[in-house]
C-alpha cells in the first residue's frame, strides 16, 4: 500500500533572477559570483525570519515560512539588501519574488502542488526588484506591515487557474494611500465624478429645505377629531402658512422682466 501523501498549509516564497540567461551570456563568471553572494544573503534573511530554504536550481530559490507576515517581511528585506549591494559597474542583478499561502504536498524536505506552482507564477508577474503575493497571503498581512499593496486583479497564469494578486509597494515605489479590493481603482476621473455628485446632492438638498420644514411642521400638528364645514376654522392657519411658503418660492424663482411693458 503506497504511503499516504502528507499535506500542510504553508507560505511559499519563490524568487528568481530577471534576465538570468542574458547576464550569463554577458559574463558567466561574474554572474555566478554575484548569484552566490546574493543566495548567501537570502539564506541568512530566510533563517532570520524563521523560514527554511526548500530548494535551489539554476537561478531560483524556493523557501517556506510558517508565518505569512514573516515571509513578506523577509521578501522586502531581500529586495532592499540586493538593491543596496548592487552598485558595481556590471549590469545589475534583480530578483523577482512571488509569495503564496496554500496547501502543499510534502515529500521529505521538498514541497509540491499548486501551493508551490502559484508562488512560481506570481514571481513571473513581479517586476525586477518587486514582490507579488496572492490574495490568500494579502488577507493575512495587509494590515500588519508598513508597506502598501496594489491590486493587480486576476492575471492569466500558465497551467494555473487565475488568482487575484497584489503588488507590494515599498519605499522608492508609488504606494497607494490605502489598499483596494479587486476591481476597485481610485482615479482623478472617479474622484471628480464623486465631487460633482456631492455638489448636485447639496444643491438639491438646499432647494428642498423649505419643503422639508413645512412637511415636518405639518406632520407634528394634531389631526382634527371632527370633520365638517363647521370645523374648517381649525385648518386655516396651516393653509395660510403653506400658501405663504409657496408664494415666496414662486416669486423668488420667477425670472425678472427685461423692461417695462408699453400701454
């Protein structure tokens, strides 16, 4: 009987070098030396945030974290440290990072399944030096870290069903003042439309204030117990008030005459 597949919910970080083949073609020895130096820095930061390196092949790094917050914080520090180190004359080496919280299959020290594959696809969506996380990771960290998030919506992914993703905005990138749910965007056009709508509401509210005043007054008056022509004296003050308000409004709104009429 085959062994039962072990599964667990975990956070997977996937990183690789943008344009690695181009860098190797330009300078194999220098690129490999730089890659080794950055991998050492990545391993140190992963360990600092209680993660572990799962696998490395080519220019890729796969790491696992028990905490989503620690994984995203580690990714931010990785990008910051690489950016600070990369100041030499050769073409800069930039990593793209994807992070996903999901179910994985465990085989010894290796991880398999959609949980890993989604992290790899999110990494492909990231800009050089950037970080993209899944919505499952975003739900856990969006209010726990001092970074911003831009919703990217659902992007097509090779051999993977689309998932909603978010770009992490760090210092040096344009950060949103707040995070937006999928499909929502704050633009100057929507802001202008909102202002115009508010102004229209205010105008309508001001023009109908007197009507509301009269209606409230009428609603608070006691209803007559008796009916009939001999009780009409009870209603005349209300009718006079209403007639006066209507006449004032009509006279105020009537356009002024352009000149005197001729006889």
